[in-house]
C-alpha cells in the first residue's frame, strides 16, 4: 500500500492540465465556463457587464413563430436558455438578460444566461464524461476561490439542438411569362395574380413568396408553386383521412386534397372568426390546397438572403418550415410543400 500521509500522491493528480482563457457564465444557481476560442459575441439586454471581449455589432433579437432568434450579420442564430438545456424539467427559473453566442464547426448558437463574469485563465482538468454530465462538458477547473466550474463542450451543446441543414425543397419552374410547368398533368398551370401582381415571375436570383397568416404568425410559400388563391370553399370530408387532411375541394374541376395548415401548426381553426383562405399548389403527386387564416401579400427577396431554419423552432413548425427568408423589416418562415405532404403522410 502506498504511503500518502502528509503528502499528495501523484496517483491523485490530474493526467492533463490545460491552462486556457475562459468566460464564466451563470445558469440557475451554478457557474459554468466557456472557452474564449468558442466565443463569437457577448451581448447584454439590461444591466452592465465587465466582460472585455472583442465583439462585432450583433443584430436584434427577433421571433419566428414565438421562438427567439438573433440576427448576426447575414446569419440567423437560434437562441436557447442554458439552464433549460442543461437542467430540463428543473422548473421556473430566471432566463437572464445576457446572451453569449458560441460557435463550433461553423455552427452558431445563442446561449441565454443569468450572469456573465469576466475572462480568466483557468487550469482545466479532464472529467470522466461517462459518469459526469452526459458528455456536455469538456473538463473542469478549480477557480481562484476553490470552487469547481465545468467547462461547456460547445460542440455537444450544438448537437443537442440538432442544428441540421434545411431540407432541399422541390420547386416548380416558373418562366417569366407567368406560366409554370406543373407536374399534375404535363400541361401548363395558370399562375394567378395577388393584389394585381403576377405570382411566379422573376429571375433565378430572386425568390417570390405568397405570404399568409396562420394563428397570428406570418409565413411564406414559394409562389412558383401557386396555382390559385381563393376564399374557403365547401370541403367534402373523407373518412379515415390522416390528421390535418380536411377532405377534398373542387379546384378548377379537379378533386384536390385540402390540408388544414392550421391544424398541422397546432392552431385551433375555431379561433379565426374571419373564415379561411385556400392556396392551391402544384404538388409532385397532384394539386394540394392549403387552408390558412388569410392571404397577405406577394414579396420578392434575394435568394442569397435565404437562411437555414433555426433548430429551436417548436416541433409542429419545424416539421413544415424549410428555411427562413431575411428581410430588412423582419424574418419570414418559408413553408415547404413537400414537408407538409410528408407530415400528413406519416
């Protein structure tokens, strides 16, 4: 047996100790560390901070269907509350007024924290990730006051919010003469006008969206797929239909499947007293009518300003939104028809 009385045995020493600069942040009643190399921005939404980190000008925090996101240059960064990510089910807690934007492998995430300390050099020791923290931490440091703080593994946190690329959308071709080649029967499908503007016109560098309202939130859909926009018509229910399928409607003489987008997005259709509107679209397997609260406007946008959807969107919305179009006036979630039909087919 090894004699260790009065001395510290080398067997108790850490295998590897790395000294690195880190930012201390508070979540709940605990403090954590973020390596300075993982930091992109440090922002404050009230109060002062003594953090001395070089940051570029961060954009405003906005919402997409009630989900907060940060506009950072040309990127839309999802935001999560750190205490909810690390301690799900913990109960009500202060979300905090500080925002730390981190990055790993070219992906970014905004972490909302309760407190921000300063940058400090810490000696980071490895931890047994099989036993501690479920792999969310890359190490542990002994602070100047003797307390222990875990170093966040930013790559793992990004994986937790599943920052996957937006799916590829099927788009119908839309020549500038206002006629789209559909896949319903091989013949041209007329593209209607909304507020006197032709839908589907424009060059390849410009996206045109028909925008609409569901449950008080504004969405857009590729106008090149639009065949007609009409007030709500009589719907013939079909027994044994999938949830979200309202039935069939007569669209220009064709029996067309009507999908209530309000149900798929988790909105009670009865809350809209103003009736409904149908957007008939050219789907891969035939026309599809989407039932929405009301039609809004037709908007043109640069395709270069189309951004990946935030992974923090609620599940009903995330299952239908392929991307987010950036406008100077705000953000527009873009509904993908293929994702809609896929959702009701599951």
